[in-house]
């Protein structure tokens, strides 16, 4: 993961008097990535460089543009052009997709990914039924996942400026983890990595998130057939509604000894 070292002033106040000490610190990198499909611009993503192909694959899968890695006919390596990184792909049936879809908002910022690009109708139409064998996870296992997740957020511990996403097995094994300045990007990097290795859908898996849970993140989980989403932060009302509708468990405010269950309480056992 790319980082930048900068000289910063650390200012402290004591009885109305402030003192500034200069020190070297590390900050998270944020740079644009242009995605070209069939040599035409599809999107510009603000992201933390690294695992760019996985990021693009995860995004295209979440948007319903591809169903498997075999839908990618070719992918040119990420290259620098006029201070912007480019990735160019040839995608099967992309023209058919364009005819079905209205023009989307193709510029993303680091906080929300492709905001507005996915609508509620797409979520309902693209979602498939979950594994017939539902999860049953002990509450203590959620705490174990939280500890393991925090230990593996190396970029956050160095910079304090990255979001994390981790995928766990029901037994608490960490299978994938990714960090990015964008919370949506972190999830897309996990999905894209698994797609590249032929390990989708994520049946009987738990998605762990470092921040809040919006409906877009729940949509990505539902699309990948994840059964339980856990987060350090709070969920939105629509995220909860989606979880209830698609029978995906949602846990928030995971702390050392407690967490909130918003839906899917049948997934949590003794």
C-alpha cells in the first residue's frame, strides 16, 4: 500500500500557551484512476493505489457489468498518463449493458465511490437467493473477528486515514482484507480479488467493515451473497431495510465486549 511521508506540525495547548513541534508523519495516498472499457471512459475513481485491477473487477461485478472473471476479454496493466493512472479493459456484451442502462454518474469521490450509480431496482433484480444452509455464529466469534480485523489494518495504524474491509469464514478465519481511502473501494478490492480467483459467491461468509454501513455497501454484500455484515460504525436506515428484505444479517457498533444486532439475530448463537 502506497504511503507518503510528510513533515507536520503537532500543536499542543497547555494553560493557554501553545507549542508546535515538527515531526515526520505518514499519510494515506489519494489518486485518481480512470477506467476505460472498450477504449472509452467509464469512470474516474479516487482511490488509494494498489490492487487496482481487483478494485475495477469488484466495481464492475457490483454494478452488474460482469458476472465472472471470464467476462473480461483483456485488461491492460495500470499505466500512468498525464499524472492519472489508466486501466483499459475489453468486456463481453458491454454494448448490451449500455443499451439497458441510463447514463450514470461516472465520477466518484473517496468517501462514497460511485455514488448514485446503483439504484434500488438493480439491487432487487440482481440479488440471488442466499445459501440454503444459513450461518450460525457464536457471539464470541464476532469479538475474535474484530480483534483479528484490527490487527491486520496496517495502513490505518500507520496513517489513520484508511477504511478497511475483511472477509471471514464462519470459523473466524480471515480470508481477504483490503484497505483504501474509500470505504466502497475496500469492499470492491475484496470482491475483485475473489472474482479473479474464482471464489465468488461468498456463501457462508462474514463481511467486516471499519466504518459505517450505507445501502451501497449492503448492496455489494447482497450481490456477493454474503450472509452477515459486521461494522465498527453505525448502519443507515436503508441498509437495515435491505438487510431485512434480503435476509442478510447486520451488526453495528462492534466493540470489545458488545455489539448491536439490527437484523439477522437468528444468525447469532450461543
